[in-house]
């Protein structure tokens, strides 16, 4: 069964985990982050950060169609700033604002969102709650 929430995935980080900084994420940019796990044998937890102005969105880097990363490396990440992000395996296209698939085999499904907040120091951290 496919996970319905990011915290159902193996090695999901705890609320409060720092994902990056606002200063290092240019407006209109999508970046990939791999969070190390407690055990070196475990796979890292993969996160996508998308910035629009002062707002940052985070999603699990996992296509809703096939469960694979949207990209394995940053230079392979396909996106249109402020508009969409596309899986480079089967080309499912997701809306930037909410991660809903708008074209492809998983149309209507969505990426798993991760709640984030930017603190006063500009750190992007996982927020508590949905």
C-alpha cells in the first residue's frame, strides 16, 4: 500500500529537523535534499524544497505514480519556476503550489507534502502538524 503521509515513510525526520536556509534557496528554485539517517545502512530521506517569494514548500522526493524519486540528481530535476515540477522517469507533472499531478499517469494524485516553517534566523525546518 502506498503511503498517504510523509511520516509513514521509512526514516522520516522529526519535526524541527533543519532542511536548509532561505538565503541558500533562490526565489523560483527547486532543490533536492537528502537527509542522513541514524544508520549508515539506511537510505537517506529525500526532500524537495520549492521557493516562491518568502514562501517555501516541501515535498517528499517521490513520484506518486511509481514511488521513485522525481530526479536522482539536482542537475536532472525538471521544473518551471513557480509553476510545476516534473518527474524525469515517466514525466508526471505536478503543480508547484500544492504538488497535485496535472499531467501524466497519476493525474489527480499528489506528492507527499511536508509542513515547513522558516524561523527568524532564516532556517527552513519541518513544522509540527499537517
